[in-house]
C-alpha cells in the first residue's frame, strides 16, 4: 500500500454516527491498535508483579493540579453525596500514595480522569476533557526504577505491535513512521533545556529527538519530591519524538514536615488532603515512586492522529459536547 492510499486522519474528531464508511474503517483500525496496546501494557505490569486495582471516580480528595505550569482548568466539578462534598477524579495520586503505602506495594489502575480543560485547548490535538491514565506506583522505588520499568513497558509494546499489528499500522501509514525504540532513554534536565532553547524548549526538543526522552526537575504539585537543599525536583515527564508528553511522574514526598510546608506554600486547601497529612504524621505514608501514562496520548502517538480524541470511541474535545 502506498502512503496516499492510507485512510486520512481527520481534523476534528466526530461522533460515531457522523462518520463516513471510510472513517468507520479507520476508527475500527485505531480501535484494534488500542485493544492491542491495552493488552500489552496491562500484561507487562502484571508480569512485573503489579496488582491491578479498579478505579474510583468520586472522591473528597483528588489531584489539586496546582501549582502546575501546564494545567488549564476551566471548572472543577463538585457535588454533594450523602451530605459530603466530593469531586470528580482529576487523578488518583492520593489514592495511589495511600494504597502503595499499605496493602498494594506495587499497583496500577486504568483510571478515568475528568479535567474540564479550557475550550481553546480543543485545538491542541493533545487535550481532551475525559481521558484515562495508566496510573502506577511502587513502594520503595526510585526514579531509576520507574525509568527502567517504563522503558520495558514501551519497548515491549512497540516491538510486539510492529510484529503483530502490521496490517492495521500499514492501513493508517504508521508502520514505517513509528521507530523501534530502545532503552535506556536519554535524560535531560529541564533547566538545561530552558537555558539552551528558552521558552520554546518543549516544541524544540520534540522536533529534534528520534527516540523517547526523559525530562527531569520540573517544579509542580506538593507530592512530587523536592530536594530543599538543592532546589531540584526528583520528577520526570516522558516525551515522544514529534509528539510530546505522554507521561508524568515522580519520586514522592512522604514526610509530614515537608508535605505540610509545601501545601502551605502552594496555597493548597489542607482540608482536602487531611488523610495523607495524618498518615504522614503517624509515619504510615511510605516512600514511593510512580507515574501516569496518558492512554489516549500514547495511542494518539502510535496511530499518528491529528487529534487524540480520534482514538476515543466517544470523543471528548474541550468545548464540544456530543449527545454520547
Ligand atoms: P499529569 O500528571 O497531569 O501530567 O497527567 C498525566 C498524564 O495524563 C500526562 O502525561 C498526559 O499523558 C495525560 N493527560 C493529562 N491531561 C490530559 C488531557 N487533558 N487530555 C489527555 N491526556 C492528558
Ligand atoms: Mg504532565
């Protein structure tokens, strides 16, 4: 099949009922690649000794998404149930920290997240207002442990996908476009990239790389580990070539004094994090590290879509609400 025979990607994802016959075939093809991806990811985590937890969606405590230079939330959803206020899940970070500190030392969750991104983010092609993270966390793990685990997960996925899904990848012109990847991935410090490229470092680095890269040392939410003596953050993002971020994670804070100091400093509402504060005070919050892989972003990278909502059966483009 020559490249111009490939079924074309569409600018703005449509709902299933609006697709042409050719677009339905393309949707089905992306769906098979998504199924293969989910099977591969979950098998690798299970094979590496991780327990598979099911997600929760309503909770008093969820990710503050603050301060995070890349966050853009139009509205937070809060509702009263049984006389208590709960929020829709922005990420299961708090749940992961407590679960990994207690009964589930190595865990992963396919976790639906609701983040009502500002409407203008509908055009980035990289933001949707409901998405799924493969969220994972491991007790006593270091950033290096997370790097090598993720490298195994992704290298296995890409290798097996190219071997077993050649026809579908060829149909959407991705077989030759996706490079075989090999760990260990290069590691860059965000400060060095800012010094080299300035404010546009994210787009510049994506254009330059041909393999995935780790970016470390990014100031953000209180639960990411910050070395107060050096000012360095022990956290990381994973960037894919020509695409950008598909994962964020870190070694975590677990000490009471640091957590309370950072919550105070960041102006985060303490009452929403009462349980981790209490567990930290009692020494029951343990050192962990982990990350969340954006599933639609990963599948979006693999399938080369213009907008990652094209990988969703029911697209969630910021600013656009369909009946389904
Ligand atoms: P975060 O910790 O906020 O970076 O979220 C973890 C991962 O989820 C990111 O690296 C992205 O892959 C994915 N993600 C975050 N926000 C969105 C969004 N609005 N739409 C799609 N994926 C997202
Ligand atoms: Mg991120």
